């Protein structure tokens, strides 16, 4: 009895430490947005009175509406296209049998070991020849066929009741109708989880947009915030205020789809 209580106490202690380590950076960011740069450098951990000053400075220096529009368009379009293409691929890999299916899928998984940095030069040359440099299409297109999301959809499709597909075929539905009207509603939890993952990845994408977006009017929020930190004397209050604004869309998406996200990550199919 005593040993069990000690073990439980240790578990709760470790979980509390992990929760503190996870939450403190977010708390520091929110608190820093209300303090001056000097207070932040001194390590002040309480709310300040400079929130309005930081907000005014941020909206004065940054065209917030445009950069949030840029980030939103890229993230939303890339998320929709990724879910459409990757879910179709995952569905196809699981539902259609062939002798080379596993070899092709294994080759795709092998490509996950190739770092994106190794592909940036050929990608840039390809988009440059296609006259797509400094366009949203150049940012979106390399992300739409996500191997990880294809793998994720294939694994969750294993739990999809094949009886539903067989019954739909007997009723005369074609394959695309089965996908749209049977598979997609049943797998909504999987789509919710994938939406959060893909949206966050595209919203926070930094390296490739840094290479391919070359004018200020096309830059995303991550690039603008990075540029603010490169100043000779960065205004940390302004930067943290912008960072808080930049996290709001991802937080909103997560809380809207939180329940479905948990079900999707557990592989729940209803």
C-alpha cells in the first residue's frame, strides 16, 4: 500500500515537472507580450503594463492583415489539398491489392529518411524553371503529397469496416462514391487529427518559404517574426506580442477539433 502510494507520488511529480516544462514557455510568451524589452531581458515573470505599447508598435511596423492572410491562404489551401491527396493515396494503398503495392509503399517510407534540406536545391531549380518562385503555389505544392499523412491514413484505414464497402458495392456505388459518402464520414476523426497536424505544419513552416518567397508582400508570419529578431536591438516585447498572435490560429484549430483529434490518434472509427 505504502509502496503503491510512493510510486503514484513519483509519477505525479514527474508529470507535474513535465507539465511545467511544457507550459512555462507559453506562459513566458504571454507575459512577455505585456512587458517592455528591458523587463524581459531582466527576466520579469509577471504581467506588465506595456501590452498596448507592444501592440501599437507591432501593427505600426508590420502589415498584420496581409501577412496573416498570406499564412492563412497557404495553410488552408495546403491542408485541404494534402488531406484530399494523401487520404486518397492511403485509401488506395489499403483497399486495392497488387503485387507491387508493398514495394511502392516501402519505397515511399524510405523517402522519409531523406531530409528536406537535401531536396531544396532541386526543388528551387524546378520551381524557378516553372516561373513559380515567389508565389504561394511554390510553397504549397511540395507539401500536398505528405508521405507521413499517407502512412497515417493507410494505418487508420485498416480499421475501416470492409463490410461497409462491400455493401456499398452491392448497392451499386462506384469507388469514388464509396470514398465520398461512406469512407469519409466514417473516418472523420482521422481527418480531424490530420487537419490539426497538417495545418500546424504549414502555418509554422519556415525554411522553404524563406527560400522561395522573396518579396515582403508575400511573406508569412513566421518569416516576419524571424526578421524582427534580426534587428540590431530587437524589441522583445513586440516580438512576443506577434508570437502570441501567430499562435492563436493553431490554438483555435486544436480546440475546435480536440475531441476528434484524440479519437483520430487512437485510431477510433465510428
